[in-house]
C-alpha cells in the first residue's frame, strides 16, 4: 500500500498530519449514548471475516506508532496492540472514526482505513500477533508491595471481566490486558475514573469511580505483570535470562 508507506515515511520525518477532528457525539454521560450499541460501521466490520494478509498491508501505517510488532511504547504514549481481540479493536477504531472516543492523535490514521472490510482485516492481523514478553511495568522501589495490593483489588473486581491471566473476553468486548504497558493502563483507568474517556463501559466506570490514585497505581502495576500462556512471544534465541 503506497499511501501507507508514504505516511510512515512522513511520520518518521516528524511531519504532523492535519485533518478534521472526528465529529463529537454524545458520550457516556449523554442520554443518547448506549455503550456498544449495534449498527453502523462497527457492526458491519464485526460481521466480516478479516483477511490477515490484507490486514498486514493496512497495518503498515499503524506500525509507525505501535511498532511493526504491535508492541507499542513502554512510556504509555501508544498501547501494546498485539494479540488484542478483533472485537475490541474494531469497536475502538470505529468509535474513534465515529467521534465516540476522543483521540486526536489516532483519528487521522484510523480515518485512512477505507471501509468496514479493511477495519476487519487490520484487526484480524493485529489479533494474530504474539504478545511481547517485554513491556513497560511498574518500576518503583515498592514494586512487590504495589503488585500484591493490585492483585487483591484485581481479584475482587476486575477478574470476572478481564480474566485470571488478563485474557479478557472476546464475545463481550472485554480487552486483553496481559502484556499491556503499566503507564498506558494507569492513564486509561485514570481517564475512565475521571470521566474523560467517553466510550468507556458504564459498568467499569461504576467499579473504578471510588478508586484513589494509589489504588489505580497498584491495580495497573499488577495488570502489567500478567501473562497469557500460549499467546506471549517466545523468548529470542540467545537472550539472557533475567535473574
């Protein structure tokens, strides 16, 4: 895809893409908003069989930020995408394109996808990628304490939806969080708690609303430690094992 390659080259050169923002519609606090309502481009894309080969080509422009491996950035600026459920990817990209999720950085790139089929193709390709073992984790001196605190909180209120190993649930649009960067998890949960992510699941908003900053740090620290057996990338040959 020549257009995709051109955009990657321009982005690497530091050129900013200008484009109209996604149209703003009622968000989670609006009376007209129903989380994961059926219909439109999202439902059309979900009904299609994604072509991973075609998706690999469409993903080229995404790889400029999320990396060709889908690993994202440990500093939390761009999430790890590899291995994510197609349902979650389609919903989030469709929501960004439709103006239901505010993401001005992502919008110009999501807008390059031509139709529902390409949305399904790119999502199928991303889902097929192995989840990187190495990713951003909580690195404070109190890491062991924070992870233990986060585990307790996670098992009380997060495990039912996101699963024991952070595997989520494809049919219910619950995302994979195993292998996700700590800083990204913390940022998203903070935005959901504070009402800044308009397409958040209302059930999650209710759960997360009472959490303190320290509790969000602990939960994010634990979530970022999760691994999905059989879905993680294999260690590179000759890589030194951490003691």
